[in-house]
C-alpha cells in the first residue's frame, strides 16, 4: 500500500507487442486510493491551493459585481451596439461551450473507442466541462436583457397568450442543446463519481464529511448487481453523450451559419466548430492538469503519456482547424460571391487584421511545435503552448463574430467595435468563476476516477504491463 | 425465513436480524473463484462487492442481464415523438381550445417542416433518455438507500478501496451458518464475519423530523410574503420586484430631457433643453392641411379675412405644439356664447359668426348606412348625456342633475337636441359644437374622426326630423328642409 514513486519511469516509449503502463510507481488498488485521496485527506492543502482559490474568487466576485451592475443598468454597459449586436457575451459563450467539449470527448467518445488512458483524466475533464458550461450558460443568460423573463426561452403554456418560442430558430435550438448538454454532463459526471464518493465516505473521519459524502454516495456498496446496471447505464450515457456533444457545437455554429451574414453563412461551420471546440478543450485540460498533477502528487496517475496523448490530439485538431481556415478562403474565392470574398479578405487584412493573425498564429503555427517529442513531453512547455491555443481559440470566436458584423452587406452601417471595461472584466470574471469551481473540486471531490483506474491496473495489482484483457475470457469492457 | 434468524431478547422484541455471512477476499480472482464455487454449491441469494466493476463476476455468481437498455429505448422513442408533437402543437397551428398554439408564419415557409424541427426533437430525446438511464439505474439498484447493515462492518469499508467481498444471504435455502462459514473458508476467504441488521434504531430520528417540518414551514414564509406584497391591496405602491424597463432614462418628445447626468442639468439634445425641435411657424403635418373648410370645420370659406390668417394660425398653433387644432381662431367660443344667448350675454367684441354650412359637404355621402353609422357613434359618444333619443335624458345628465339639485355639484343641463334653438342650427354649427365643444360640453375632435362626426350630425338631424323616438329612421335627404316625419315609435 505504500506509494513507491519512481519519477524515472517513462511510459512514453512504444514497445511493440506490449501495452505501455498507464499507472506508474507500482501503485496497487490501495495505492491508487491513497494517492487520489491524499489531497482530500490532508488537513491543510498546499499553499498554492489557497492562493489559486483566493485569486479565482476575487475574479469571480468581479463577475458577480458586473452582473449586478448589468441587471441594474441594462445591456448598454457592454460594447454591443449597431451593427455589432453580438459582442463579447456571445464570443465568451461560444468559447466556454467549446472548452467543455473536450471533457465529454474524453469521457464518452474515448470510452466508446476503448481508450484506457482516458481513465486518469476523465473525471477532471468532465468537471471542467461542467464548469465551462456554467460559464458559457451565464453569458447568453445575462444577454437576454430582461433576465426576469428568462422562462420565455422555454415552451411554457399560457392560458390565452399563445406565446410560444419559435422552434425553427437556431437560438432556440441553442437553449435546448446547451441545456441538454449541461444536464447530461452533470448526470454523467455525478454518476461516474458516485463509487468514488463512496470511497471517500468510507474513509471519512469527520462527522459532517460522513453526512455529506454519505448522502452524495446514495448508499453505494459496490455490489456486483449494482455495478452491472451501473455499467449498462454508463455505456448508454456515453452513447448518448457522443452524438450530443457533436450536436451542441453544431447547433452553436448554426447560430451563425443559418443567418445570412457574409462570413457566417457556410456549411463548413459545424465540423469546423466541433474540431475547434475539441482543440481548445484539450488545451484547457492540459492547462489544468499539469499544475494539478504537480501540486497534488498525481504524477503516477496522470503520466507523461497521458499528457503526450492529449498534445497529439491538440495538434491533430489544430491542423483540422487550420485546414478549415484555408477552406473558408478557398470557398470564398471559388464561390465568386463578392460579399463573401470581401468578408474573408476583410478578416485577414481589414480593420481587425490583428485579431485574425493572433488567431492564426496561436491556433495553427504555434501548436506545430508538438511535432517534437520534447515539446509534447515537457509539462511546463506544453502549458505555455496550450495557453496560446486558448488565446487563439478565443480570438477565433471574436474574429468570426465581430469582423463579419462590422462589415456586412450595407456599407453605410459599417462601424468598428470597441469593448467596454465591463466586457473585459466579465471575460476575466468568467475565468475566476471557472477556476474557483475547479479549485474547490480538486479539494473536495475525487479528482481521478479511482474505480476506473483500478480497473485498468493489470490484475495482481503490481504494475506489470501485460494486457489484462487477454488473461480473462470475458468480453471485458476495457477502461471500465 | 427471517423469523427464525431473529435473535430474541427476553421481552421477545427482535433486536437484530441476520443478513448473512460476509467473506473477504484479497484479490479479484479469488473472489471470482469463490463466486463460481458458491453458485455451483447451489447458492442463489448472494452478492459480491468490489471497488471497481469486476469482469467475470456476473457469470460467476449468475447475474442476469439488466433490461435497463430497453427501458431507455422506450423512453427515448416516446420523447422523440413528444418533441415533434410539441413543436407541431405550439408552432404549426392554433387549433387547441386550451393552451393554444400559434401558427408561426416565417418567410412564407410551411408551418411544419421536419428538418428545422430535428434539433429540438433530438435534444429532447437525448435528455429524456439520459434521465431514463440515470434514474432507471438507481431505481433498479434500489438506491439511494440511507442505511445499510453492511456499512456497520468496519472491514467492509475497504469494499470501496482494495478488498473484495462475497455476501451469502441468510435468506438463501442453502444457507447454514456453520456450514456456509466452512465453505467460504475452503474457497479462500481471508476473513468471515456475520452481518446483522440492527432493528432497534430503525426509526427516523424525531429531531430531524421536527427540524424538517420547521424548515419547510420557514421556507414557505418568503413566497407568502412575496405573494402578499405583489397581490394584496395596499395604499402604498406595490413592490416592484422586476422593473421591466418601467423607468427608463430616455428622451421623450417635447419634454425637458431627464437628468442623465446629475452634474449637468437638463441636458437635452438641443440647446434649449428639448429632445425634439419645435416645428417652424406655419408647419403643417403631412396630410393635415385640411384646407376643405366646409368639410373640416363646418363653415364656408371666408371671403376676405380668413385667407390672410392662415399663416398666423399656423404660427399660433406651432407655439402651442398642437398642430391639429381645427378651431377657427377666436370664433367658436365667442360664437357659442352668442348662440347660447340666454346663458351668456352677447359680447360686443366677439368676432362675427362664421358662415355655417347648411348642407352636408360634398364628400359626406348621405345615405342610410351613414345614418346607421351615426346612430352607432351617437350612442357611444353622445347618448351618455344627451340620451338615446336626444332629449337630454342621458344617465350621466340625470345623475348630475340630481346632485346639482341637492347642491352637491355644479352642472349645466345637457341640451335636448329637440330644443328649438338647436333644431334651427345649420349642420355646420352642430359639427362645430361636436368638434370644439360648447359651454360645459367638451370637444370631441380627438375622439371622433371627422367622417364620424358628420355621420353623427346626420343622425342628429334625423332625430330632430323624426321627433324624439329614434327607433324608426326616416329616409333623409340630408337637408333639414325635408318635411318632418311624424311617425311615432312602434
């Protein structure tokens, strides 16, 4: 049960015919529990945790103050004005929804593809999804102006008014897509966490902890009958979440693509948005997990191999996004539509050229360093690259949203967009909200899906790297 | 079965109930082997407890496949149908008598077009299926469960960590305390323990019950207060929880601008503090020229003086911000005073009476329909005072007269339209009375459009011709010269 940490172990080399170990340090079942629970059991978390929480909560308070001010004054405090009625709030919304997508990809799609390496990172990634969707939902939520009439978004029957939402509007599809996504993500995350919360319950020593974790674990015992139905439900949820996550960013892209604004009205938007979402989401996962594994001693569970795999995905999706940028220009030229051609010329060389080139540099050029193995396996370096990727992805949404609206069909309505101080404070504040939630999550909930990791430890529990599935005849669900 | 397992105290109250034998195994493979042995030995009621889903245990202890997927499928399909129906119901028509839908006409497209309705139907399907999978799974597992005798065994805490357990339930036919224990030892258990359910403290704690009741009661107070504040009667203005843009800092036409900025007082859009420019003198709004004096004012165009006054009139009107004033300046009131002679002495300075039209203007089509229209309008606007038959017996007049007799109100009786001073009035004069008012009668030009005013004039003339009973309307040629009809009512 003692943790044998062997930092020299490198699991990034491929040995043909053998599977690289995903858990290092010779951790057995008990060792995994000890390792994951150590931060939670510590009477005092590391000082860095307090510092992160303090900074994050300050920014979250700024967000709260800004929202209060918004409610008192109205949406005029933002820079949104004719012709750019979709300013920072929508940019932030699309950015945060996109961030969320990596979590679902890791938890659902990689699960269906039997990618065992997901087990160490899926819990944190799913938590990230939920916190990102909370940030995302905030922006359209406060963007509706009369927030107290929010229920008009939903089909609520009225006695005489016949006041229904228009079900053919992409903005309404958004309400359903993001609402469903948030709900299903929470269900998936919580369901996956119940066995681990039960572990915490059984290790808890304080009375209040016993009560809270006892209620949250719903009386889970680890019964085999329970596990049987649990796994069935888990596969179903994964199979539901997979088309769901693709539909969400598709529908978010419809907000733009279904309109007729030049630069928006293109069929490439759905796949392009989904690829971009996964790209930015993985970058955020890496940004969060590298400091997390460092601070909380999770290096044996979130290994360099995990990080390297994620960097490979970042590079792959980055190339997809880069291809999409190129295709957009090609189609704009090939279509021969003057406004379309102008829209793209204007993106790259118009009044927002700087935003466009920040986007291209951060999203296309900079991630190319991941061709080098050193860049893929050096934690501090990859964090820097991933932060660039997220800056780039924020600017991608900015470029799409703002440049097209600034220069649409009617030259007399052309104008420049200036964000106000509240736009910027709210963007920073949303990061505060996100990091506050994530920091609290790291301390109070199981950061790593212990039950799932235990399942991929080869049986016998001694870290030898033979493939455990072949040792048993059962058609095992790998990764579960 | 449970009865013979109950341990009896002296008072014959069962204190605990035997659940079964819990055996601990140190690695997953020995648990699977033990499970296989137990199944082969004929045990049916047993369960294994593992820190992670152990593959191979289902076959070992004989767990049947769950039917959860079919449940989810059924819910998903129903939800898809519901999603499509919801959109059809609410967007494609308003045929429902209660909670009616609304036929959304968008760019002339069909009211229901499947492609545009797929996203919402899909999301509803996924959401409902996810709920079905999540809640269905917990329901099938009989969870959440607040208390479980297994959790009283300290050893069992490692079931969620690194140990594997097999529970042979006491309810099983094959169960025999000593023999089962022996078998478990043979199968490789590292520890065996009896699991007992404590039956003495199964009651829900009374303190919690009370606390819950009090909490529910307290939680009901805020909504009640809100309901009272927003629904009850009160002398003070109601609490305004949602301002809903009722107070806005904005410019309004022809009003001093609000102080957006306290440091600068009355900063209008313009130097004079206004938010709107004053029209130039003589400005007449588009379509408001109203140069047909006979039709718009009820008198013949003056031969000399009036033509010259138009610009002056415009200027005056512009100064009052009332461009629609049709009143021939300074004439009506004075003329009224003259006409109502008995009430007001003749003012020698009053301008001369205008040349009232005696025939209906050319663009007033005198017809039965117009009389009917006039009747309708008369009954809406005039009958309250003048009465349905024009004799001044309207309800308001009656009531006000009653008050005036008691000295509780000052009131000038509404004229009977059959009064000889009225019956001789030319149509233009009646039109002017309606337009600008007379004595205590207010002007109706803002309520009644010109065409309707002429219709009322026509009806009034018809009333005067037919006596006091309006039920039968004689065909009127439009001029008062026609012989008076003498048909009494009915």
